[in-house]
């Protein structure tokens, strides 16, 4: 009948015996590079983000961190969530603790379509792919669309996590400028014309239309169809990243780009409307993209956690999530107001910033001569942290900019943080008036001038 | 003091106005390829796994699925877990629901070192990177080590999820044969010599030493240092994937390769020892690899879910997890025994299989002439599903092999499934005796022979 212990067939080795015989065994005892250091070429573009390096220092309790983008979850109903998750385990535990579909839990994909309907999107649950945060969707889309050297367009500045994924897949990022109404259509056309003249069609435009991270601005409604028309004319796909869309302070919800054009790839997230620690995001994509995206997702994680998806699903079904978002938004608005008032009161002449109508961020431009990256260690010493602007550009721009987050600290802490930042800026400006720049760490590198650190 | 609505500086566009003026706007109204179909070259290697296509049909209740690798979680103490997760939310909710470190929750990384100590590994929590299942660790390691065309070694057959990641990053897989004692050192040396003769040093050997998926075999203890010596001699890194190591039926726990050589990259998972739906796995890596791996992980998901990590941490701290693993293992052993008995009783002459001492899988070789991939639709029609062998090879081998999983169904269902499989095999062998092959789907493609489907 059988021979259980018989060795398996093993004719699968692709090298031939003849080739093997021809090559004498030559052990390598001295390798130039250790076997664990033979990294792929793409790792050259993978560098620690400035923000990441900052988290460690900025997390000291005495530092007011205006750097991170952590949502403020204090308003979550923990007692009620505790019962919900307990029920999830007793009622559906064997499913919640088991592998699921690579595309995501079906009922959650239907609920996600309900959420997207808030912004005018009519999506099909079959075209939704649930991911481990929308970061994973963005990373996988980059994986399936970007060959090394391909060009992507992104606002300048842009989301640091997007720039990280683009760098990891060796994309070339061309930034397109924004103004207070978001991405400037004329600048987009210029960029596309210039690239076309070089024979280049970017793979996609990556854009954050609402309450931009880090710029805080929102794409004007009348610009939305224009942006889409331009991209269509030039044959460029659009990826719309919208984690903050429901976090507006005026009650207005802007129409998603995806609600105007069904070819737009839309990224959404529960990280800001519910809980970031569950890491549940999604992409809504055309069917052909979906099939590749699901394959890529399977390769990346097999499937997203069933447990967290089913918890989000229960939360959406059993809780007034819209009211919870409203509560979150009121908290953020109060913090935004505190930050704007403090900026107005304390910041020195020559600073400018935008007034965000939602989201988490104010984007600040400091007076000429001040280098926000060089200033950061001195700010942290003065017990306030921010994210310097260069991290939000792929091309080194942003040294006069910085991002301030008003999402997490209390209004009192925000006010104190801005007061400390203002004092640091005043000190920098004193140096600038004397030496023409505050980038002391730069100057000390060269021997041609006296070290400002000694003054 | 400030001008809040002043447009931002926007000198960041890398294209020049002159270049833009030189390129007239030429809308593309007829594109050869839609913008949403301009996929990266690497997607050519991304194809739906045979197993994945199977899951849909095999999930019908009337089908006995011996195809999937889902752990049997029925023995989990759901009531107790329900209280545990409820406490997690009330006591640590604001942390569990918040973003965490890209490397993973620190206390869990310490506990993971305790788990690895069971297999003789002395790891440093600072060198542990928590991932969304060990699949993610494998995928990210491939990302940071593999350039297109790089060679990796893997057992033949090998884990389908590994082959998927290798294909996604355009690695070339060279399979190395196993026998009933696992990977054959002589065949490894042959492969490496042959590659060295072509000037090729593989980036790594990917190996599953314990209760192999899909082959069911375990690497003999005396072979372990030999395999490591060979790899060291040829300058080849080793990635040890060990999801089943604690699921042995004899009580013996084998020493991990990582316990012998600290340069080995070790992958572990809670998917089989606790719950797959939480997607908590990890990699233990040398420090230099760790820094790149964390950067890649940050780009992939920002951070793994805090919630599921903290639930695993509480489970390890408050439950007798070793006793739970023992209970799981007893269930699997009972199922393994049922499968072996049924194979012995029902399978036709000419079949052979191994006797696994742990894990989830039996690897079956069928008589010559039978094509397991071609047979699969007929097996599903007969209400039994398996995973055909070709899915576990990168090179088309495996058409006479198939994988049977005994992890999930009850012993009675396993017996019934094998009985059905035996009947299908008998019918195939009838066809083989008449036509010389059972690969009817192949034959019907050509007009040169009468269609066996009409016989």
C-alpha cells in the first residue's frame, strides 16, 4: 500500500551534477562583506525619518511635543469598548482569532462603503481592500506601480510616510506647489508639461486633498475637477489619501476626488476617526488594480488581523461613530484655537502660518536665516518639539518651515509649547541678526568663520 | 506679528519654467494603456497561488478540506480571553488603541525572548522586530536583501507564502532537495558549488527546519551544524522560519539553528501557538539588519497593531501558554494519527508519504501518470480538497505531489476525506492505465487525441 518512510522524490534541483563537479569547493573564509550585510540596492533610499528620530527625545514628559501626529483618544468610551471586545471574543472568537481573507472581512468592507458615502463616494465592497493602516495600502500601491526611477507627483510638502514608501521603491518624487487653497492646478500642468518634454509620464499623483499633512490646507472644491481633468489629459493616475476628511471644524464635508472620478484610487483609515492602534485602513480601487493589490497584500501579511477588523466592524454597527467623530473634532478645534491664539500672541515678526479648518496640523514658515532643522536641538533643550520642514520634502526644501501638531496635547500645554518655541525663535533671530544665519551646526563644520558656539 | 492667510513659499518644484514653456500641452485622449494599468515590472511575477484559488471552493461545508493550513483554535479558553481583552481596554486602552513603536511593544519583545529560550535561543529584546505575522518579516527581509535576479535557496518543496514574496521581489529560487531527515547537506553543497561556478552567491538560504510546510519532515539534529557550516563557508546568510517548532508530537524540542549561530535570522509566530487572527509574528535579527528591517517595517505599516500585541503579551503573562500549546499538540497528534491510519487503509498501491512528528502536514507522492493539479477539480467534485504540489515549487516540479493538512478537520472528517481522495485516485489510475496519464485537462487542449472527457 505505501512506504511511509521512503525518501521523497527530489529531482527539483536546478543545478546539474556536471556543473557542480566543475566547481571545486572553495570556502570563503575572509569575506569583504558579511553575509548579513549584502543589502538590496533599494535600501540606500531607506533612511530614518527626521520625525522618527525625534520621537525618542520628544517623548520625555517635560517636553511639550508639537511634533507627532498621534490622535487624542481620551474621548473614547473605554467601558463600552471593553464590553464590545469581550462580546467579540465570546460570540465570534473562533473567527476573530483565525486567519481571514487577504482582502479583508466582508461585512467591514460593506461598512467602509457606508463611511465613504459621507464624502459622496459610491463604492463597491468588492473593490475595497482592507489594510494594516492606510500606510500599508500606500506602500503596496507603490510596490505594484513603481519601477526604480519612475516619477511620482506629490504636493510640496507631503506626508513623510508616503515619501518613505516612494524612496523604498526608488521612485523619483517631483513636488508640486500648494497655496492656501491646496494644490495649484497651474503648477501641476507646468510640472506635467515639463516632464512630458522629457518623455516622462508620472505613474501617479499622490495627493492629500483635505486638511493636508503637514500643510494643513484643503483643496478648494472648484479646483477638484480641474486637477482630475489635468491628470486625465496627461494619462496620470491619482491616489487620494484622506485620513482627515471627516475631521473638519466647520461642519462642511468636501467631496472626495473619488466621488468625481471612479478611476481615482482612494485611501481611507480608522486611525483618526476611531483608533490608530488597531491599524485598520483601506483602499478603494478599480477592479484590475484590486486583483494585484490583494496579491501584494497576501505576500505582505497573508491577511490583515481578523480581530481588529471585527472590532472596528462591531464599533461601527453598535456605536454612534458619527457622534464620536464630532466629539473628537470639537476637541481638535479647541486645540487648534489655542495654538492659533498662542502663535498670534507669542511668535516674532516675520513668521507666517495657515489657519487649518480641520485635521491636526499648522504649517509654519519662520523668518529668513533661521534653519528649523538646525534649531530643533535647541528647541528640545527648551522643552518644546516640532517636526522640521525638510522631512516633508524629497528634495531638501523646507528648511524655513516646520510642522506644529495641535492634536494631542491639552490647550494649556499647546499654549506653553508655543511660548517656549517663540523664545527659541527670538534667540535664533538674535543670532541671525549677528551672523546672518542661525544654522550654527552648519557653520561649525567649516574653518572659515569663527564658531558661533563660542560666542 | 503674522499673516495667517499668506500663501506658503513654494519654490520647491524641480521642473523649470523654461522647460515647461518648451513643451506644449498635448492631451492624450487615446492611451494605449489606462493610467491604472501601468503596473511595475515586478507584478509580472505576482500570480494567485494555487492554494488561494482553492480556498473559495474548498470552503463549501460539504467539502472536506485537507488543503488549508488554518490552526484548530477550538481548544482556546474563550471566556478567559474575553475577560483578558476586556481588562486590556479598561486598564490600558489608551495605549492599546494608540500608535506604537515600529519595532513592536517592548514588553512583548522581552516575552518573545522567553518563548525563544524554549528552543535554546538567547536573544536580546532589542534585536526582536514584531511584525504582522511572520509573513511580514519574511516579506520585508526579502525587500531589504533582494535585488531583481538575486538567487535564494529554499527547500524543494517550500512554503508557498515565501515563494510568493520571493517572486514579488523578482528573486530566482533554487530549490535544494530534502529527504526524510530534512534538507540534505550534500545537495546544499552541490547547489552552492554549481552557483559559485557561475559566480553566484545566493543572498540567503530560506529553511523551515521543524515540521516542514509542506513536506512535514524535520531537519535531523546532527545535520543542523553541518548546514550552518556549509552556508558560512559559502558566505550565505540563513533565514530560519519556525512557526511549528513547539508543535512536536514526541515532546522533543529541537535546537533552533539560531541557537547554534547568532548570525541566523530567526522568524517566529504566535499564529500556531496562540491565535493566527491576531497576526503577531516576529524576527530576531543581527543589529545591523534590525535597523534596516525597522525602517522597512515603518514604511510598510508605520507600526504593528498595539492592540493585538498587548493582547498577546497579557495572554503570555496571565495564562499557562505552554499547557495550551500542549493541548493544541495533542489535538493535532490525534488528527495526524487519524490521517495516517486512513492513508494506510484506503490509498491505492504506489502512493507514498512521510510520517510527520509534529506540525500540520503530510506530503504525499502519487503513482506515476497522475497529475495532482489536473486531478484537483475532480477531487473537489468528490467533496475533498488538497493542495497540489506544484504550488510549493518555483520551477514547475511537484505534479506528482500533494499536501494534506490534518490540522483543522475532526478525525472523522479526516478519515472521510482520505476515503474520498482514495476513490478519486483509483478513478485516476483507471484512466492512467488506459491513456498513460490522468492529466485530462491537458489532453483536451490539443486536437490530436480523443477527449478523455467523452469516454
